[in-house]
C-alpha cells in the first residue's frame, strides 16, 4: 500500500504526511481507550477462567422444545412493529410537510419545528421512548406501539421531506397555475411524485421496527422482550437462547422480504 | 361515433366502480385486521382514549424540568466518559473484524465462493438480525457486569451494521481494475490491496465514522442491562421513580447523539 502511495505522482507528499499523522493520533487515542476499558475497568479476577466462561456460554444453547411457547409473543412483536409503522406513517406526512424547505407554510416557524421533531425522534433510542410511555400509560403493547411510532416517524419524515425538496417543480407549478390552494398542490402535485420513494422507505422502516419491537418488552413495552426478560431473570438460559434464535430468524426473514419488495418497487 | 363514446364512458365507469369496490374491500379488511390485532395485543380501548391527557400531565408535571445537577455528579460524568470509550472501542474492534468479512462476503472478489462467501454472509446476516440489547444481556451473564460485555455487544452490532454496507461497496467497484491486476499474475491478496481497497477506501472511511455514530447511540442504553455506561443510572433513577433526574440523563443522551451526528457529518464531508 505504501508503494502505491509513493508511486502515485498526483498525490502530494504533504498530504500523505498529514494522513499518517491523523492515523497515528487516532491509534494512540484508541489504545488509551482500550487500556481504560479492558484493563482498568474490567474485573478479570471475578470473571473466572476461560473454561468457566465457555461453560456459562453453553447454557445458552437453544432449548428447542420451548419454541411453541414463543410463537404468540413473536406474533405480538410483529403486530407491535406493524402498528408502530402505521402510526408513524400517519404522523410523518404532516411533519414532512413542515420540514420540506420548498413547501413549508411559514419558513421561520414551521421549518425549525419540523426539523426539531425529526432530530428528537431520530436521536433518542426506542427504549427511552418506551420508558416514558410505560411510566405514563402502564405496561403492555400500547406504550410499545407509541414508542416505535415516535422513534420511526423521524426517519420517515426526514426522507420524505428530502424527496419533496428534490421533487420536480414542473407539476407543482402546473397545479398552482390552476388556482389550487396549498393543500391541493401538496395532494396532487407533490404526493404522486414522492409516492414510490415513500412506500420503499415505509417497508424499510417496517423491517427495522421488527428488530426494535423485539427489545421493547425489556422495559414493559410488550412482545417477546417481556418473555426474554422473564426467562433471563429465572435463569432459564436455554429458553433465552431459543428466543434469541426465534427473533433472529424473524428479523432475517423480514429483511429478506423487505429487500425483495423494494427491489420490485424500484 | 356516439356509440363509441358512450361505450368508452361505460367502460370507464365500470373500471372506476371496480377500483372503488377494491378500495372498499381493502378498507374493510384493514378494519378487520385492526380489530383482530387489538384483540391479540389485548389493548385496553378506554386507556387509548384518555392517553393524551395522561401523557400531557406526565410530561408537564413529572418529567419536566430535568434536574441537570444530577448529571454533573462525578460518578455520572465517569459513566458518560465510559459510554463514549465503550462506543469507540467497540466500533474500532468491530470494523477491524468487519473488513476481512466484507471482503469474503463480496460476491465479485471473494477468495472462495464455496466456503468463505456463504460463511461470512451468514455471520453478517445473523449479527444484523440479533437484537444488540439481548446479546448484551447474554454477554453480561457470561462475562459479568461492566463495560467489557458492552464493548463485545457493540462489536457484534458493528459487524452487522458495517459488514453489509462495506460488502455492498465492494460489490459496486469497477471490475476492470481487478482484471488488470489479475492479468499481471497477482494473487487474491494483491487484488485486494491494489484493486479493491483503493476503490472503496474513501467510502469505507465514511462507513467507519457512521458506524461509530450508530454505536454511540447503542452504547447509551447498554447500561440498562448492566453492560456499562450511563444507561445504568437511567435505569436506577427510573426504578426509584425519580423521573426528573432520569430526564437529565435522557437530555445528556440526546445532546451526545446530536453532537456525534454533527461531528460524524462534518468528518465525513471534511476527510473525503
């Protein structure tokens, strides 16, 4: 690799020096962090020998006979993901309307508002939303659905707003020329243009939401996570292994289907 | 002529009615599905109706304002530093493991299509599918509490997240350069270093930074299951119903994530 760098006459040697300096600084920094985490803050004494760790790990081998009991929670998880996505779709369209620079009604007020909501939704982990909803609404799938909806509307609104900003202004002007109001321009000039992109993003989000829904139960948001928390607490590690296998299978199948459908759409 | 027009109109009408009928059937099916899922999920309807009021009082009376003094305590600040360190280490080790995996998992240049390709694809798919928080719980059971288990969980998350993106980048390269290097009699490793990496490196650096950003987001809640970092205090404060101090942690998390997102955006545009 070094040969390639020297042999390239277009590359400035100063640039190469800068690259290696940046690389060196990063390496020293990462080594310092590694020392802190692996040597200073890990209790190697208590962890025991490698053989003990392997023994504990072997407890997690899936207990296949537990599978029938995981089917209903898995279905619940799927439904939570689906309803979270449906709610997010409903809420994200108006937010995208506010957060798209070219059509937002009052650029000084509504644009920052829409962007702020998007940042809030995208930067907070779904577990945190679930905690807030669970503390307000009690346990069960309802706070889980709301948490998923809040978490995924940011992505949907952001991509939709970007699609609106990149939309062809021709049809929009044509509709405006007929004397249509803002809402009609949005419905007939903008929505038909962005619809395929939007559907693709919704399917993508659905596939991610299955993964997110599976852990909501750990904080009381319903679904398979609740069962996982129970079996972990009661030290049924084999059952926990089975649940992880079940979720992984569901997510992988979901992702496969989502990829196929999106390929078809585009 | 007149016949034709009315015929065409009739056809248009019947098509319109048919599509209207389909929409109606679709709506009915959707409503039936909604009722069925409410039944399966056992959602209490009366609670849905009073939901917004309860959320409003919850947020205005119990969550706000956040008690930021809690987050300034030394033990909390230490845990925040630990979170960031964990995310950096997990992302670095994860991407180092991911690089060869991405090479094996790219169909066009993989050194062995029969063994390494399906194996590495399977590793990437399974690590992507497995929820990181559950994996962290399993690791905590094996390695004990602390940032070491959290770091390993983030390594797993990095392989799933970056592996797919990096392999996709390799699959999109220009094969002419690969052929040119192969024509000189180069072996697979030479092809990797002189034809593949120069083409994907710029995008890979972007993916590495993006991956760190994603892992920072993951690391903030790993403490929830005892895998190190600030999530521990979030859980502690919630379980003793101190929502205002918990909100302080949440505010710190949001600020951290927004800052890291800005930093990663800046770095990605600055470096390449």
